[in-house]
């Protein structure tokens, strides 16, 4: 077995190239996969990556999917920089959707401009509170946030299930687990007839700009980064380690919560059990693929959205199973982590013992 | 200290125990060893003298088989050998005692020794051998003791005995006295002389000139990876050895008198503290006063509460408000950032990862603690101000680096230390706490740092220095206290004490355990 030894000076260009290498390897292995399934790889890639973008509606769908991914990933990246690993954004998204959706259900029939903004604020608070729970557990009991955030994601799923099966079930919904369809005041109006893209992507765009300024310019983000790179230096400087935990988890909860409202007040239009196709988890990949950088995350979010669309197209056009989307996401993350290892480390053959 | 070693009496024309010829080792960025020749005769204590980065450690690793030379020959007892790994070196009869110990704290002495053996062992028989060897060489050890309960000096004995069990013909010791009291140093020297008289060759790595003069028969001096000369230390003066080692005269500090009023600035009162770390040292009722314009030194061996005391002073761990005060204001409950705002700055022992963030630039590292100096405005960073601050610091404190954009980890230890000290001074503190100011720093930078601290104190700043280097404390401090087993002695003017007395205080509290242990070992 060769040894894995740290490189004296990891190359900065390679760190930026690493996502591209990961994408390349994903495509390579993807073509092997298509071939083994008896599909022409070129045709498959056309279906996967070109066809979805060959219509206006395709671009609209790309935006619809990229919006929440980017929004959530921007929040997550703040925590990841500080080595606070919130992997339960899916739960915070659901709690945000529940809070925002709850407002819509309660205010059904109220026709006022402030209903939608109120939903967004409620969703932000709902997601932030759900992020605050693991922050409290971590700062108070030193409970590992990777576990608590994930477990709370399941709690959120069951809470949603309870609400749409119980108190908020649509009385005229034939007993389906879903709420009433929201009225127009509680929905983001589509921009174009027959397309689903709406103003919620402006929230993701604004958030990206804000996070770019925040991460590159603010003292708070600097403190979070120091806490992640050198915890002893943060303590020495007097930066609060607990503050880092709170800020990271509340911020990422907040963006996930808003993304949840964007779903229920957008493409979904109600509360039901399918409000997110795993955006909260996919956003983890987006954050790392984008190098935890606000601009990188925008690009990575678009790519991940394309994978969702391509996966759907491949199901229809090539009769491939739905798991294909998850498979591509998984390969992308796997190759990205693998490439990153070789940015920081190199293989060295194990020295052979020589006897004199 | 002044005992001169007897002239070496080995056969002058005999076959050397070890002879290195033209040893060269290149690393990507540096030539660590450049055509090094070294000759050690049987029974000779031979010093390898040089500053940090002179290539001593690399050379020893090559002899011990941990690193392979790119070029050159190794002759062992007149026969050319290739030493591929440490276990082969041990088989030849080469033993090495490292500067940093590799012992398991939760195992006993004999278990630790057994782990390092290359052959199968029987614990009982091994324990008997350990006892026998340790008594024969005056290194009392109880094989059944758990390592965590041993003092640092005792741990070093474990390492030495571990080597001696393999009956080495060449023993390499890397800076062995940096963790010992002056008395323990004398004991170690007796052991080494005894080994040498039995024909064991010893390679003694150090930068302490007086030790080498009192112990070693011969010396090879290195600078910048090359041998700059060989000498018989007893015939040289510290100044002549230093010239060979650093290439110029040994710098001397100037110590002007402080003319201002001596007002207490940093006060510690009745401080007791139990650390979270189970192997940490509890602080017991510590009281101390540092006045304006003076440097107070805390002597003692690391592990006697130094880390804990420094953390409670800096604010990295907090306690009751009244235990630490600054200019009369209680600050014991404040975190490090708040204490810095009150005028207390701190230079920690670990420069990378604590005093500075390794991958960040010097400009970004300026913001780490100096953010209140206009480097942050309304919650936003001011990169230009940070750059200017770092630039001033680099110029004022002679930091040799690639500029404010250089990553902290790209600097040598001495230059990074100058940057950190400079950064803390530029915050205009009224009191400053400095841990191991010149640890791992070359002679030139060390002299600069010492002079900087003296000059700063004479402007009216109260300075507390915690250091393992006794000579350093005697050079720069006005008063010296000793920290041993979590207790602090009274700080006395340095004219009223000496190395002997300080050494007694360092070990005085260990005496009981030493006595019982000697009784154990004799039983």
C-alpha cells in the first residue's frame, strides 16, 4: 500500500480546478454507465444536458430548481467555512415551508399585498428556529451538530406529515395528505404564461450578492472563517466559539426556510409531502462544488439544477430509472471529495526495507 | 558547570565508530545537508552544534535511518553501510533519544519500553532488566509506574533507558536538556560520561554553548546545511563557538534602567484553577504583581501549570473577576478579546494555529487581534488598513517575508514570532504577556526579540515572560519567579537569586516523589 502524505504546499489553481475534474470524471463514468445499460452515451448526454435547455420552458425550470439550491447552499457555506456541518437543511426547509404555509392557510381569503412577504418572513423565522435547536444542543450539551441536524430533519418530515394529515388537511382534498391550494395573494406569480419561473429566484440572486459581500468583507464572516481554520487562534483572538455555532446554524436555517416558502408559494402551491426533491441535501454538494464561494455556488447550483432536469428527461426519453439523478449527484460529490484529497495529499510509494 | 571534560583518551588513529562523508540531502525548497562530513570515535562525546535550521536534525535522521541521504557515504566501525530504516539502525547499535517524547501516558514504564522493542519480550524479565540498567547508570526508574505520573525529567529517563536496553554503541541525544532543571542536567551529564567511559559514542545535539564546553570532547559546527568547522570545545570560548555557529559575534542586550514610577499594572491574586484536561496541572493559589516598566520572568519546566496560567492570564479561560486585574480593574471574567481592549496583549507559545492562522496572509493575520486599530469599521473589514498595518509591522520589527500578502505558514519561526510580537506591541498595550519568546528562534532573531521586549518595558509597559530558558530570563528580567506543580514562588530581583537557587525551586516540589521512587528502585 502506498502512503498518502500531505503536500508541502497545496496548489491554489488545482483547488479551483478540482470541481471541473470531478465533473469530467462524473461524465466519464456516466458514459460507462450508459453504455452498460445499452444506451448510446452521446445520445444520453444530449438528453441529459442539451435537451433540457433547448426550450424556454427548460430555462424556466432550470431557474426554478437552481433558485432553492443556490439559496440554501449560500447559507450552508457560511457554516461549512466555520466547520459547523449543518446537514439538516432539508428539515429547516420543511419547517420554513410549514411556517410560511401556515400563514397562507390561516390567511386564506385575505387579499392583501403583505400576505406573501409575511409568509417569507415566517418561513425565515421557522427555518432559523429549526437551525437554532441544534445550536442550543451544541453550545449547551456539546451535541454533535452533524447528528442533531440530520435527526431533526426527520422530525421535520414527520411534523409536516402530521400537519397535512391532521390540522391543515384540505377538507375537500379527498383525504389526500395535503393542505388547501394557496390563493393568489399567497403565491409568487409566474412571470411568463405556462412557465413556472417567478420572483423567488430574485431572492436567491439577492442572497447570493449579499453573501458575497458578507463573506468577502464582513468581520463576522472573518471570525467564522478563523474559527474553522484554527479554533485555537479564534479563542486566542477572543472570538466566541458559541457565537460561531449560533450564527452558522441560524443563518443556514434561515435561508433554507425561505427556500421552503419559495417552493410552497411557487411550483407546489400548497403544503404536501413532496415539497422538496431533496434540495436541502443536494445543496450540501452545491456548497462544496462551489468551493464555499458565493459566485462558485451560483454556478454549481445551476449545474445541479441541470442534473435534476437531465435526470427527469432521461427517465422519459431513455426509460432510465429515477435513481439516475441521485446517482449523478452522488458521483459528483464522490469525485469532488476524491479530487480534493489529491489537492492536499499525494501518494508516495511505501519505502522497501533494505537489509545491509 | 565549569568542570572541563578530561581530554579524550581514545586511540587517536583507531577506526572511527561512525564516519560520514559528503552527506547531501535536498528538499524541494532547501538543501538541508550539503556535503557534510562527521567523524565520531569510540567513547567520544561529540557535539553537533548549530542554530535552528542548520541541518542538525536532518543529519541525525539520516544516521538513524529515518531519512535517506541523496548522496554520501556512511561508515560504521570502518565498514560502509546503508541504513534503510530506524529498526536497522538499532540493529547496528544506534539509539536515539528524541527531543519530543513518544510515550503512552496511560501505560506503565515497562509497557512503554516493551512497545518499542523489536524482539519478543517477557514483561517480568524486562522489568528486572529495566531496573538493573537504570540503577547501573544512575537513572532511577520504577518500571511499574504509570507514565502520566512521571515528571518530564523522569520521562526522559524512560526514553534513555529504552535505548540503553539495546546496548547501543552510538547514542544520539537531540536537545536533551531543554526540559531539565540545572540539577537534572548535571545528573544526565554524569550518566553520559559513564556511558562514554564504557566505550559508547555519543552524538549530542544542542545550541547551548556552556553545556557543550563542559561535556563534549569534540564538536562539529553546522550552519545553513554545511559544516563550518570542527573544534575541541574545551579549548574554545563561547564567543568563538558562537562565531562558528552564527557567523558573527554573539549579540548582547542593552538594559537601561527604568526611571518612571513603579505602579502595579498586572495583578494576580489568589488564583486557583482546575483545567478541563485530565492530564493538565491545577493552579494553586497563585499571586503575582507586575509593575510598570519591568519585566517579570516565570521560570519552570513546561507541564507545571505554564499552559494553564497563560490561558487564565490571556482570557482564553476565564474565572472569578477579581483573580486577575489590570490597572486596578478586575478582568478575570473577561474573554481574550475584551482583555485586549483593556490593554493586555498576549504572545502565545504556539505561533501557527494559535498566534496566527497558518493559511491566511499576514495582513489578514493582523486583523486577528489588531482589529480595533482601525482595521474593522462598522462590522466590515478594511483590507487596505490591514495591509498597511502589516506592512508597518514588517518594517518596524524586521520581519523577513514576502510582504503583507505572504501566508503566515510560509514564514520561519523567528520571523513569524517577530510579526506576532510586533502586532501585539502595535496595539499599545499597558501590559503584555509573552510565552517562550525565543523558542525555536535563531540567535539573531532571539537577540532582536529580547531587546524589543526590554525597550518596550522601559516605555512603561508591564511585561510578564514565561520561559523554559533560564539564561534568557536572567538576561532580560528584572524579577524572577518559579512555577512548579501549579504553585508560583515569590518573584525576587534577579540579583538576589541564581540558576542554582531557581533550579532547587523548580525541582524542590518534586523531591518527595523522587525520594520514594529511588526507594522503589532500590527495593
